[in-house]
C-alpha cells in the first residue's frame, strides 16, 4: 500500500504550470497539474491511453477535439488518449487537476516538469 496526500503535490510556479508525479505503477501514472490564473496546457494527445481528470480546486476550460467545456472544483471526466486536449486556467484562483493515465504512452509523460 502507498498513501500520499495530494496537497503535498500542489506546487505552483509563476513562470509555468507544474506537473508532480504521485504514482507510477506498471503502465499507469497519476499526477497533479497545477496552474496559476492565465496558465495553460498546450494541445496534446495520449495515444494508447485513457485519461481521467479530476478538478481538485479552481475552475478553467478544457478544449477536447475543438469542443470547449468549462470545469470547476469537483468535476470529474474522462477522455480518450486519441482526443486532442488543451486546458487554460481562466479563473481568478490557482487550479489543480488530479490526472490518471491508464497506460503510459511514453516515459516522457511520467516525469515532473
């Protein structure tokens, strides 16, 4: 068993969003993405994976395959790794997302940035 506190992975940076790996087990990884207001995640895909996202705090907007969806604290959703995903914290407070990739498409996705 391995128990972690998400709060300890909520690290914000004035220059860019942060990604903090919580678990990397087998072909899955779990991490927290942290965004200050105005920060964004560039468009990307996770081929061969399933992506599960949970809004820990804050609000912002996802664009998935061109479709915008506003999200707020406690929203939980899924998208296919084949769908192109972008995100922007267009709220007024910091935002954290808990993300699970069910299969790591590349080791590059399982590193802190």
